[in-house]
C-alpha cells in the first residue's frame, strides 16, 4: 500500500518532491483551514508532517491533528528551532540526507500500521483521549482569546445615562 502523508507548512527544504519521488502520496496544506479540510477528507493518513516555521500556527496544527486522527506526528525542523520535540514521533533536522530520513519515515509508518492493526489497549485509548482533551483545551483557549480581542459589543453603543 502506498504511504500517505499530510504535509503542513512551508516546504523550504524541498522535502515534498523527495517524498513524491520516493512513492509517497502527499497532501500539501499551507494553512490551517486546508489542514482541517484534508483531515476531514483523509481521516487516516499514515503520518502528518509539520514543517517548522510559524510556531503559533504549527502548534495549532498539532492540536488539530491530535483532535482529528491518531496518525503519528513528524517534525521537519527549521533553522530556528522553536518546538519541544517530545510531542513528535520523529524529528528530522534540516540538513539530514533524504535517504536517512526516508528510511526513518518508512520505519515509523510500518510501526504505526502494525499498531493500528492490533486491538487498542486501554493505555493506547487513554493516551489518545488525553491528547484530544489537550487539543480541545487549546482550541477553547484560542477561541476565548479571539473572543476577548473582539471586545465587548455593549461598549460600542457608548456610555449609558
């Protein structure tokens, strides 16, 4: 079966063409709405890769992925490293040779597929639920900040006498 990867972010190291040349099917997402749409249309990717560029947008992408699917996250590190790497199953530094990271990626996909084909243990289900709760909390905080930034509409009417 052809490996399927969703790639989020700017591909400034030209990894997407390398993936396609290696036989991967790749869905490129340059924005959060596009990522959301891709996760809706392709709910079970083998892996989701996030290119490190805009830290805030990439963190929102991580939350979206955690809340939408169980695919492992891969980080394509950028020059300005800003992520805690423990949240990723595979971290690929910027100057890593393609043959190295492609082998690591294929191994990760094989492990992930093997795990998904087995019945979920309570521990696996618990970890998935924890990540989904974390994603929902992040989304809720983001919405509260957005709502607060819009201000109180009653103030627009002017002072009451």
